[in-house]
C-alpha cells in the first residue's frame, strides 16, 4: 500500500470515475459510441519515436481501443483504469486477441505504481478530467515519474480553451451539437453531465500544471470550438 493510499484525505478515484464509467451497460456499448481515433494516434506516436522496443502506459485506458492498437507495434503496454466494468471489456478483448504484451492494472492516476523500467510513452485520452484540479496536479507529477527523461506524454481531453466570460456561449453551443436521442450515441444530457459533474478545466490552468510537473509542451492542438485539446509533452 502506498503512502497516499493510507491517507484519510485521499480522493476516492473510483467514486470520481464518472457515473457512466462504472455502469456495465455503458461499458459494453462504449466502443460502438466512441471512436478513439487510434490509427491517427498511432501514426503520431510512431513519428514521435514509438517502435518495437517501446514501453507504453495507457492510463484511463477504458475498453482499451488505444491499448490494443499500440500493443501490436510495441514491446509492452500497461493499461490502467479504475473501473472494473471498463476493464472487463478490455480483458475480454485481450484474451480474444492473444496479445502477450498487454498488462491490465485496476488502479488510477493517484495510485498506480509502475513496475519495471520507466515507460517511453504515457498515453491518456478523456480521463484526466475526472480529477479536480488539485488532484490533476498530483496526477501529472506521478505521470512524470512513470515516464523516462525524453519520453512522451500524449494527453487528449476535454479542456476549455476560452475565457470564463465566454463559458456560457461556448458550452451552450457544444451541448447543442448533440440530440436527446440515445439511439444516436452520446446525447446532449451526456455533455451537460460532463460539464456539471466532471472536472474539465481551462487550458490556461492545465498547461502550467503540465509544465510544472516536469514536462515541456512541444505541441498542442485545440479544437475550433475551444472544447478539446491534444498535447504532446516531453519529459525533461
Ligand atoms: C471516457 S473513458 C476513455 C477511455 C479511453 N481512454 C478512450 O479514449 O476511449 C474515461 C476512462 O477514464 C477512467 N478513469 C476515470 N477516473 C480515473 C482515474 N482517476 N484513474 C484512471 N482512470 C480513470 C474511467 O474509468 C474510464 O474508463
């Protein structure tokens, strides 16, 4: 048990994992609803140096779309997630695909203890926003210890790239992009729940946290609506 796990003030990462991520029905439908864009992500990671010798940690891996894609081109991938039901889906896929180099660990940003040599890449998509900002800063510092100097953090999340004065207009416009019909996948209510109950933050708050943790942000791409950001950060 790590020191932080013994602390009574420690955040419960399972409770903060997001209602839907603990719901077995949601987990079983996740891959139909969400395309994690793994082929493009893999191409980027290869441009950044990913190869057959690379070791990767995918944190907040969920059903492991990225985990499975990267496993076929690297030496080792550790998929970390707090949600047992998301990991059940991933476990079934790993056992069906007979990939020998995938390890699955039920743990979180604040508790995962990396075994073996430091990773070359840490990957995280749509997961860090489950932590409030104070905990994001601690999580990023922990990620920095997982990855070797010169290694890469690829972070893709809902990150608000606008001024607080624009929040109402920007967020209303985002919610209006989806319908109320669950047959179409994600709904307007899902976005409202995200804004209300989860912890996406402003880019101008997150970026100093990334840099302060010992990463240099080499590249950032913001979506035009100011809702999503994708970072490539190098461990220094
Ligand atoms: C929206 S899913 C994203 C899954 C996957 N990364 C993808 O891009 O498809 C968010 C995942 O983050 C996980 N998660 C939430 N809080 C976490 C934490 N503190 N540590 C690790 N994983 C967490 C959830 O259980 C869920 O599987």
